[in-house]
C-alpha cells in the first residue's frame, strides 16, 4: 500500500491533470456546472479518506466519476421538493447517465466545457477565472492570486458566474457551426489572456510559469479537439515560442535580462522546434490570422543565431500587416522596436508618435520603456530620463524596475542633451 504522502501526491496530480476531463464528463450528465464541480470536490475528499486505507483503485478516474455521481444524487435528494418536476428530471439524468467504463475509456468532453466557460454572456474576467478553475483545476486562492484579488472576492465572482450560466440557460454543448468561428475567437482570447498573465505577471513577479503552462496545456487540448483550425495552432505556437525564452529572461542573481542580451543557449529548443512546426502548418492551412502572424514573428527571433542577425525588416513587415488587421495600440510599440533596428531609432520614434498610441498607452509600462530607449539612442537624454521615470513608476516586477533604474542611472551620468 502506498504511503499517505504518495496517495496525496497522486490525488494532487489527478486534480491538475485530469480535473477538466472528469468535470466535463460530470457536467455532460445533467448540464449543471455547479453541481458537477461540488460533487467532484466531494469525490476528491472521499478519495483522501478512503484510498490510504483501501489503496488506490485500479482505475482512479472511473472511481472518482462513480463516487461523484453518487454524491450528486445525494445532494439532489436532499435539496429537492416533491412538487419540483425540474428537480426530478435532473435527478433522473444523474441516475441514468451512461456508464463510464474505466479511466482509459472516459469520453472527452473538455471542448464542450471550454466553450461553456468562455460563453460570451459572461464577462471577460469571469470567463478566464472559470476556465482556470474548470480546465486547470486551480484553486480559488490560486486564481485570486493571478488577478491580485482577495480569495473571498474571487469565490464570489465564480459563484456569480455559475449562477449566471444557470439563469441564462447556457447549455453544455458545442456551438452551432455558424457560431463556431466567433466563439473560437473568444476561447482563444481567454487562453491568450491566461498566457499573458503568466508571461508578464501583474502580481509583481517577472513571470508565472504555472499560468503559462496552464495556457499551453489548454492550447494543446484545443489543437487535439479541433485540428482543422489553423489559428489554434498559431496561438499554441506563439505561446510555446514565448515560453521557450522564459528562463533566459532572468540571470543567476534574479535580475531581468532583455532580449538583446539573453543567453540563447538557455532557450528551450524542444519548445522552439514544436512552435516552428506549428507555425509552418498554420501558415499552410490558410490565411494567416493574428496569432499566427505573431507566432511567425516569434519564429524569426527563435531562428536568429543572435540579436544582431535578426531579420528585423521581415518583423517590421509582419507587424505592419498585424496593425492593418487589428486596432491594437500595443502593436505600435512592438513595431517601433523592430523599426528602430530595421532602419533608425529616429524614424521609429517619429512613427510611434504619429500613431497616436500615447493616448491609449499612458499606463502601459513597455510604451514608456520603448520611448526612453529610442530617445536615448537619438541623443535626447533629458526627454529619455523623463520617459524612464514614467516606465519605472509603472513597472510591476522588481526585476524590471531594477533594470530600468540601472539604465536610467547610466544615462544620467552622461552629458545632458542640449
């Protein structure tokens, strides 16, 4: 029999790796998200109580599904009223749901669950939180930390979202074919928001590898479920290529390392190869969509032997296409950085100022960092110092703040501009 610590570890692994699949199966029985989640949590508690004494079952997933169904039936019996036909119907669904077989043959309803959590009737923050909870098995505390919220506030948000799903009659199913493109876009946006929070965390950490990993895992689920959609591959490629550089973004002392001085030997070559293959397939499958274009830009960085040999002209061209298709001021910042190396920092600054990005990005730290760098490179030291001060004030991660302070201090020691 396994020690208690090993059994607890196995249950923790099930929660992280199989929670979404198990929850999706349970929701498919009756369409009740809240009941399915509560019952699965009851089953996990039962596993912690029984498995140390009786041993881990041969098919842990099937055991959890069966136990969760019984817990759901018990909950429904306690809560129902004799006159409530809806309660009777729900109870019937749970009692007569198809048999599960063993853990290896459980149906995969995760795609339906993703679309349910990302329904457009829910606000963006709730969609992200529900997806992390349902598909990733993250605790309320972990989700609250990702959003810089109090756990009680996040718990209330999740409860409201589940009640809204029930009140709005959001069904557990795939969208109709004519609605699929729009709904997929919303799903990809949620996954990308999760990744971005992991890549550039708002919690004060330089990055959150756990959140980036969850986003990549969700991307893999989508690719396996909808292999014919190139933009899903584009998003997964973009995330893999970005995550491949995460370890190189900090040095041994915990300091921030910008792209131009990163040790490329620390980049994850396995992720890069997978990302490059996905970009190639996505581009062959049809018109390049925004995530695929961004992945193509990341691919050019990944393929360059060093910073100096980066194909900046091609990156500028790709950003120009993106800007034409998307009204996203952040793209102007990235375009300006690439333009400063493809042509001159002076031209890049002129185009950035003419874009009107300033009015949208006053609170966006990379915008001020970009301006500071461009101003310093064209000799406008005083203006660069002001821009650095703005960027430092907005920096969330201590590593980035220290890096910006260091650059500002080096600039301040030079002769002031005229």
